[in-house]
C-alpha cells in the first residue's frame, strides 16, 4: 500500500467565539460547521469551511499559536475581494495586491493575530 496524503486542516487559536463568528462567518462568509465543548464551561473547538477549505478554531490552550500565517491558494480572487469590500467590515478593508512572483493576493487579519493570505497565481505566462 502506498502513502496517500489527503489534506491539511490548520488549527487556529481563538479567544472569543463571538469575534470568531463575526470574522469567519460574517466577514469571510465561511459556514460554522460544528463545534464541541467538553462541558458548558469548557473551551470551544469548532470547524468553519468555505468552498472546500476547512479550518479548525480552538480556544484550548496549546492548540495553535496566535500569529499563524496561512497561504490559501484559490480561484476567483477578484470576486472574493469584491465580496469582502461590500461587507464594509469595521476592522479591515483588505486590498487586492499584485505580487512580483506573478500572483494576486488578498490578506486579512483575524481578531486573534492570525493572518490569512488568499492567493491566486496569474494565468499569463
């Protein structure tokens, strides 16, 4: 049997479920798929997703480190940038950057110091 690596699901540290929902669901338009707590007073562990990408969000000490930086490859970055601009998110209005390595990027910062850079390589040779 050969080895088959299938996907990576990053775990991002969060400190407020309310702020996480506002950012990931309200601003980035992810779906809040599920959440788990060991009891009513325990930290949350949750999954958000959009268009085939899943991220895990955790309040648990030791799950992830604030300040992680994800580079997320995608298609449709201009439409994505337009969607974000229309949201008028109070805490960030990301630009569409043309990078010298022949890609366009949109970088957002979540309320917990995590950075998500959405990247679409240019199709021109």
